[in-house]
């Protein structure tokens, strides 16, 4: 990347603003994800309203970034690294918004849950959630520090997310088979598990965008896949 | 890459104006029936380079050319090469439109006349019509061929100059910032024309507009201070250039 | 000073400047007007000559030419006595001295005038015709009001008796003025009423023609070579400086050159337009080269490049494109140079074009004068009649110069419209 800054100062500022806004959006998404996971594990029904309302802020960030990108394209006709930065910011913001939506969806699922869920189930969900949180944190790090290797590692770790999803899903199906009365609860928990997996996918998308941004090439090969979940729902 | 046949290649080309060196060891190839754009900051040597291809630098007394430029394998600076015939094969369009102060018809007829290309008036009429059609100017001027070339608008004048360049049936057309004196619509028409022309001619275009280079060319070369820094497909140069200097230039970090 | 005061001061200064400019123009115009008015008032009368209407009886016997004389017979005969007899009929007197005075009222040309009339109108033999015969220059001036009648007789060129005759003829409307074709057709003459610029006009014409034919091609080709083809080095710089200096050399020096080389060394015929033309062409050469080079320099290099780019050789680019564009300026310069050559007097005097030449020259090898030299010669003569002729010749010269300048302007406009 270049040490020089743009001759036109306002161009430099616009790119920097986009970068900063995206980082703020990422930070908010991180905290939404973490809060919603906490609420699920602790079955904390009071905190969920706040989490659900906060999702609006993420959407506002999305609009702001959209506007910033439109302006950059029409004013500056960005080239090379600037072009890649701009387009990546667009894709990353989309993925972050989806992650935010998934966090909100998980928060919504807390109220109907019982207080006496099996411990193992909750631990498996916690492990999965913490891994996804870590992935998000690492991928946002790699964006800030332009860490190519870190992005690649996040991308490869999607395999582990798949594995943990499989384990968590099995816990849920066990829970269901214990007692037919658990059907409602199990359904919610399946959605929660699935949401966490999809959040992981979006994070992997972000990793791919960051890789292309830095290297100028696409990540080669298939995404690593963990154990497939047998669809028995 | 389909048309990869090399039309023009320069080998260790060094150009001096008196004691000042303008080009340093330039090695590049231009492919046939393709548009190659040359970009770079002012004074970097791109105009000097293209003027070597049709030996317009011969006109400048203190200019000295070392190294070789080959067209279809033959060195154009050889003693035996006739400059006039070379310029029949390599045409040029200049930055500021410079139609002859003659009628539109005569502007185009001049080249073929002095080269003895056509036999009679009918053939000449046909040739003039063809050239004007190829330059997308025929419909606008067909009713006033005897009016002076200088009575046209800027964009039309430039198209007239292009028609004049192709009147002697060249193989290569050199364009030195052809649109820099024109308004956006005239520019768009010329870019459209270049797209058409590249089916028949090899084109080299010097331009200061990155966006134009992207729109118009298949390969782009970046010059800086007399050296060719990088040359590659246009896509590569503008999406992910290999050299930092290239990137700095095209993104506006220096220039 | 406040801003408003500064602005006001500036406006006032501009107004003052404009005022000075207008005053200057008016002053210049005033001088031109005075000059022109002076010349025209003195010279316009030269375009008319006074004639005395005389009855001539072409009696066959009095003529003594036989029954059917031919034109040649008439022109070769001696009709002097016949003419004198008819002339004296206008105012019959007995005195021989008085008869002489009557004859002196006429221009000494009368025999020739009568002969010419008869030769062209052979059918008048046997008839009496009223001819308009040219009066003498004294009568001419008298009729034109330039003659001081109040002076005592011994200080006048016209005697009391002649005045008496004149007044009588005038009261009977036998004195009139007609258009003076002699001014244009005759060469120089001792008699002012018969003198014309025919000779000097042709002399000037041949001179300018030869000057043009020699200097124009040489100057144009030299300019083109120096400007377009010659290498730019010390030698060409020196040549350019020398040409510029030559344009400032006083013209009389060229006269000396002509005298020394053409007349003395090469023994060309003196007083001829040939020698004058060669001498003046040397002088005119740098005066054409300088505007021609300036015009060539003014052609934008983009035209040259455009021609070269289309495959023209250097020669073709120069002659097909650059030279036509330089033509307007070159032609202007040429015509102004020729106009200057037309008005040159000093060098022509040195090479001898001061000859008193009566016959109108028919080729550049015949001796002649030129218009400005003629002005010089006549201005030295005593007779009053030459005053008006001098001024009339100056009018003619000015007229030619104006016409030549108009041609220059016209050609320049025509070429510029065509090429632009």
C-alpha cells in the first residue's frame, strides 16, 4: 500500500471517513452479537428489548456507508487500491448488516425460552457463539491492520465453525428427543444455532473481501467445510 | 488474449535532445489491431516516444535516437528506410486539431494525391467518401465538401484529421491526446470511433485521462521521467497494478 | 487615496489618453488634407488645356496637295504657310510684328495639329472647319487665371496687343478649355502646354516591371530557402543580419552601384528602364525578403506537422502548405516594396534617367525618364505652365500608389478568405 496521500485532500478524507464508519459499524455489530449470545446463554429476558432496538443503529450505519460509497464513485472514479477499498467496503457493510440482523433474530428468540435448559446444550451453544465472536473480532482486526494472514486464517476457520455447529445441533436434537413438550423450545434453539452458523458464513465473506482488497486476487479453492449437518428438522 | 501479434516493438530505445536525455532504455511492444494507451505525468516522454514511431522527431535538429524501433520486424531508423513511406504507414493525429486551410474534400484528398494512390476523380471521390464515413463525419459534411476544413467545430475538425490520417491507408495510427481540446460529447464520439477503428488499425493513444485510458485501450503503459515503469493489460493496470509508482499515479497520490 | 478616487483617476487618465489619440489622428489628417489640397489645387488645372477655335479653310488649291492626297502625302507635306495663313484670319492685322504676336498666341504645334486633323479626315478638303488649336502656355495660364495682368507690359510675357486679341476672342467664345489628352500621350517638351507624362509613365512602367520580374522570384525563393531549408547556424544568422541592414541602405547608394557596375563596367545603355529596373531590384530584394520571411515564420508549425504526418516530403509540405499561407503577407510586402521603387528618384538620377526625352519609349531599352524624375525636372523649369504639370504628375504618382496599396489590401483579403 502506498505511503503517499492523495494530492486532493478531500479525496483522502472521504476514503478515511468510509474506513472509520465501517470500523464503527463493525464495533457495533460485535457488541450486538456478544450481547445477544449472552442473553441466550443466560436466558436474560430483560436485556433483549434493548438489543432489538439497537439494530436500527446498524441499519443507519449501512445507509451512511452506502451514501459515502456513491459519492466516492461519482466524484472520484477511484482506481486500483482505492477501487478495491470502495467496493470491499460495500460488501463488508452488507455482511455486517446481515450479522446484525441475525443477532437481533437471536435476541427475539430468548423470551419464549425456559429457564431450565440442559447445561450441556447451553455450553455447546456458548462455545459456538464464542468462536463466531472471535472470528468477527479477528476479521475486523485484519481489516484495520490490513493483515492478510489473519484474514486467511479466519477464512480457514470456517471449518471449525461448521464443526461446532454440528455439535450444537446434535445437542438440540437430543433435547428434543428427551421430551415431546420441548418441541417449541427446540425449534427456537435450532434457529439460534443456524443463525450463528450463518453469521459465521458472513464473517467468512468478509474475510474474502478483505483478502481481495489487500492482495488484488481472489482466495483460491473451495471454502473449507466441516461436517455436514444432517437435515432432520 | 486474442490479437497478440506484435506490430511495433522498441528495443533499448534512448532519445536525447542535445545533452538532455528524454527516454531511457524503453522496451515495449504494441500489438496489432489493438489500442495501447500511454499514460504518465507531463514531460515523462510519452509524446517523445510516439513521435519516434513515425520519425517526426527527425524534424527537430538536436534530437538523437539510439536503439531500435521495429515495425513488422524491420528497423525504421535504418538508413535505407524512406521516411515518407513510413509516414504513409504510420499516421498521426495531434492534440490540437490541425486541418489544412483547404476544403474538406482537399484535406482528405491531399495525402492520396501526393502518394499517387488513385487514378482518377471518381476513385478519389469514393476514397474521400469512405474515409469520411469511417471517421463518422460523412453525414455531417456530405453537402458541403468544398467548404474550408476550418469552418467545422472542434470535434468535427478532429474527426476530419482522423479521416485525413486514414486516407493514405496506414497500418498504425498514433494519437497524441486527441481529445484534450474537445468537449465531452465530441470526446465521446471520438472514443466511439477509436473502438471502431481498432478493428482495422493498430492504435497508440497518449492520454492524460485515466478514465479514457480504461475505456478505450486494451493495454496500458505507464511512463515516468523517461522510463517505462510498467506495461500490462488495462484491466491489470487499473485494478491491481504491479508497481507502486503506477498505483500512486493513477490514484492521484502524485503526479 | 480611496478606492473611488483611484477609479476616478484611472477613468480620467483613460479619457485623456483617448483625447490625445483623437487629436493626433485629426492633426495627421489635417496635414494630409493640406498636402492633398495644395497639390490638387495646383495640379487639377493641368488636366485641361486652353484651345482657340480657329476657322480653317481646307481649300484644295491653298493646300497644294492635288486632288486625292493619301494620308502619308498629307503627313509628309509642308503645311506651314497654309497654317499660318489660316491662323492669322482670327484677327486680321497689317503689321508683321503684330502678326507674329498673333501666331505666338498659339502653341508652336499648330502645323502638326492641322496636319493630323486633315490626315484623319481627308473628306474635309474643300470645306471650312472650325478646329480647336492648342494655345500657347502663356495664353493657357492667362485663361486659367494664373497670369498677373496688372504688371507693366515690359515685365509681362504677354503684350498689351496680345491681351487685346485674347479678350476679343474670349468675348466671342472662341477660347475654351478641353480635356488635356496631351498630358498623357506626349513625352516631355520645351513647351509646357505640350508636355506630358507619357514618356515618364512608360519609363516608370518598364522600370517597375523589370524590378518586379527580377526581385520577386529571387526574393521569394531566397526567403523560403533561408526560412525553411537552411540549417540554423552562424552563417545563416550573418546572412539574416546583412539582409536586414541592406533594407536600410539609402537608395542613392544603389544608384552609385548601378552607375559603377552596370553603366561603367558592363556598359549598359544609359537612361534606360532596363538599368533602372536592375538597380531598383537590388534595392527591393531585401524589402520583399523581410515581410516574406516574417509571413513564413508566422505560419503555425501545426500545419507543417500535419502535412509531414500525412507523408508529405519537406519540399511538399513547404510548397503546398506553408507558402500559400504566407502569400498574403508576402504580396502586401511586395506591392509596398514596388510602390517604394516607383517613387525612387535619387538612384535614377545617378544612372542618368534625367534625359530630356521627347519620344515615348516603346521598350525597356529606349531612354526615358521616370515619373518622380519628371517631377524633379519640371520643378526646375521656369515656365509657369510647368507648375501645374508638376503637381498633376504628383497627383498621378499618388494615385498609382493608392491603387497599388488597394491591390495589396484586396489580394491580402482575397487570399486570407480563401485559406481561412
